[in-house]
C-alpha cells in the first residue's frame, strides 16, 4: 500500500519533487522497473512554499601570486567555492534579519532563525569546510560538523603538544607548536624574532631568557612553566589544570581555545578529556604512556544535530536521513556520481550470474564488459537520484539549490542539471528573479521579529520562579575533601632537610609511592624490583637516593606479612566508588577512588595508603580528615554489601604500619560532618 501523503513538506516542495521524478528513468531509482511513478499529496494545504535554483558560481582565473610565502594550494577570494559559501552565508543572514516566514509544526507562522536552516552536502570536503568558515565569518551561529574526527582536530593536536612539551622541553618544534597555538599570543613574526637568535640550547631556554622583552613571550613562558610543573599529575589532572588555569589576561586555557576556534571547539575539548580518561583506564596512568595512547587513537564522534539549537546545521545527505528543517540549502550539486569499485563485475549468463574481470579503461571493453560497466553506472546513478530525493524531502517550507562549476556546461546527470531540466519543463510556473535566480512557488512573506515575539510570548507559571529545595539535587563531594585537612607548615626556604627524601614535596613523594603500591602487586614477586626501578627511572629529576628510599617504603609494605590480606585474593587497586548512604550529610553523594579494596564472602576491607612522616601510632592521633574519609567509604560500602562486615584501615608507608580505624571513631567523624 503506497504512503503518498506527506505531513512534512509544503505542496510546492512536493509537487516539485514529483516533477523531478516524473520521467521513467528517474522514477526507476525510487520504485524499480515495475513500480509506478510516485505522486505525493501534501497534508499542509494552503501554506506557501518554494524551490529556488541559483545560477552556477563559475571559477575565475586566479590572480598571480607574488609573495614566495603564499601557499600554492590556497584558494583565492575569486574562487567559485569561496564566493558560493559567502553568498550562502549572506542569504541566510538576509532572511533571518528580514524575518522571512516559516511555519512550525502546529501551522503557526513565525520569522525564521538560524536554527531553521539545514545545509546538505555530498561529502565532507573543501566545500563543507568553506561553508562553515563563511558562516562563522558572517557571525552566524553554526552547529559545526555532524561528525567530529578527533584525531584530526586542531584542539586535539594543541593539547597533545602541551603534553609533549611537558615531557620533552628540548624539542624546538613542539615549543613552536605551543607558542603558535591558542594558549599563547605569539604570532608568526614574533616567533621568528624569538627563534632567529636562539642559541644551541634550544627555544625553551631562549624563551625563558628573553621573556621580559615582550608581553606575549612572558605569558608563553608562564604557560610552559605551568605545564612542566603539572607533568607529575595524572594525565586527566594535567590537562584539566592547564585548561582551567587563568593567565595574566584573565582568560583560562579553555576560554582561549573557544575564543580562537569558536564554540564548537568545546566538544573537541570535552571529547579529548574523555579519551584521556579512557587511556588511563587502559594503563596510561602517567603522562608519557597516556600521550602514546592518544597518538595512536583514531576517534570519530557522531554529533547529534537534531533538535532546536538556534544554530545553522551543516551535514551530509546520508547523515540527514530522518531529519528535517524549514529551509534546506543544497550547495554541493555539480558533482556527478562516478562508478568506482573493483574490476570484477557481475554479468548475467544463461546458467545464472557470473563474474567478469573487466579492463581498467572502457575503450578496451568487449560487449560483455561494456554491459557490466553500464549496469554498474546505472546503479550508481540510481543511488545518486535516491540521495537527491532524500535531500529535497528534508525541507518543510523551502529549498535553495546552488552549485559551482567551470566555464564549461555542467556535466549531464549531476543534481544541478537534473533540477535545471525540471525548471525548464515547468515553464510558466517558474519566475525569474534578480541575479538570475529562478523560483517555483510562492514568495516567502516577512514577519517582523517584534510581532512574532508578541505572538509567541507565554505566561510562565509561578513554579518556574521558585528555587528548588536544597536537598532536591545531590551535592557531590570527594571523601578526602569533606573536611579541611590540618594545615601543614610550609618548610623554610633556607632549610636543607635531611634524609634521602629531602627536596621532594610531601604530595610528590606520596603520589609516587602510591603509584608503586598500585601497580606492583599485580606482578610476580621476582619481577617487582626491576619494574619499580623502571617506573621511577622515568622521573628524571629524582636522585638515586630518592628513588631507593621510595622503593624501600613501597616494598616495606608489600613484603610485610601483616599486609598480605590487603594484596591477596579478592583485592583490587584504585576502585572508583560513587554513591550515598543514610549516615552521610543530607543530600550529599560522594565520588572517590579507593586505594585498595578487599572483598571476601565474609567481610569487606577498605584501605587507604598514607605517606605522611612521621606516621602516628594511634588512630586517634591521625588527621581527622583521614578518619572521615574512611568513614564515608565504609558507610557507602555497607549499602553495597549489607550482609558482610565492613572494616577500614590506613596503611602508613612510614614504619610501615597497618592501622585499623575503630568504628566509634568513624561514627563520631560522620556525626561531626553533618
């Protein structure tokens, strides 16, 4: 049973589609050899619509390039592609500013906005990029590409360059990449001035030496110092710190990227951070390993462009299946689909279908290979016409057809030629407008934005102005930050310190010991010493004594029989925990990571490693923040394991000591936190 009534498009758009496919050759692409020529009936009777055909934009002779630095493959301002994209952007702006009428799904007229335009192309090629560039240059909000190829996105490259510099500051090319990226204000001339006089020690050394000469050099030096200082963080912490770091101009790293590259770069930033987290889950918990995993990544993200966003959408016809828009623009119409594929083609024989190896050139065809080649070209042509049908029927109210070409006549069989031939057959029903534009259908009315706003204004209910209850949404907190830890006096800058750990910050030493305790238990005992030495060998600023002291602290725990249950069967390292419990403050959910979790049929043991020195002898003398942290973990785990005893313990690497945390201490800590 044919479904001929359309509830999407206006009568003018549907009658034009019927006319395009009125010939038997084109109808075959939709209904096959035996089907009837399609005919559509519009449910939207009486609402005006139109189809416009714009003249081809023809390439002009490019001007001579005089400067030797001009790129040889850059299109000039006179190129047909660039002029078409600029004209398209201006036409969208004109319709929005004039209030050209479109109709919503209820049938009410309103002025169009940028979100009412859908631009469909055949491929994501130079035309696709030029259209997005022209829309941005004209100030139009653009949703960006419908697919995000992260590994080819400049944001991905800029963030990787920061990581490479943090690890290898002597690489001049990487330093130059960062300086010319969105995080810095160093232009090409400024970079040449900086690099032209550098000594053999490298660009980073020269930047530090001459940072005071220009403001942009000083800002770049501060950024690169921050990157070096953050290299010992976990990879997600490294990128997050640099993206959220506010520089002397008051801008964060994220804001600088969005200022340089536009709003759609935010999705590339967020997806890069997602990939960093995924890399950490695959073993890239240090910056160097994570960077290697990112370099090998080939990530493509499909973006959802459906729904009201107030932005122009640019996408391929394939990606637009199932979508719609009041105004559809087709700028990529002069590319004829070409039959490409293997030389092995199917041919019909008396005994059935066979395969024939056809020559590379049609000039060498025999009758059988010529028939096979023609059949393949017919299939490709039919698929192209089906795509044209999809593109035309995405429009609710209007279709605008554009194209670019050479001074020669368009190639027969491309979309622009098919639509031009349809306009010719419609004869007197087509009107000629200024600039050679041809229109089939009614002229769009204009509706001032102020009038439309008055029509669409609705009274908001009282509840929309009432703040939600404080406990209506969960407040997430890290267990280690629920209570401010005791203030540790800063060491005197004149103090030299004693022992092999002198010169390291307490957090740096603790992080490295934690890393050893996280990874070594999963290795066979004979392999652990070599693995520990390899891990700390990556920390190039450590002395041999410092490495030996941290390895000794880690093995003091691993080799102690008292700690065997912590690393035995049923134990796991770095376990993420998110949830809430009745004993927590009202409305609070926690999100944290447990250093070591042991789950057996009878009990659950949650363990956290601490590297403070000197370690306390009694749980009552430990930092109250540590006791609260363990109490929160235990409270949430009791909800997960209601039939098992839940215990908490602190492992101090100084000693080492295994310190059980009494339940009464944890109860008191939770009571104080409420």
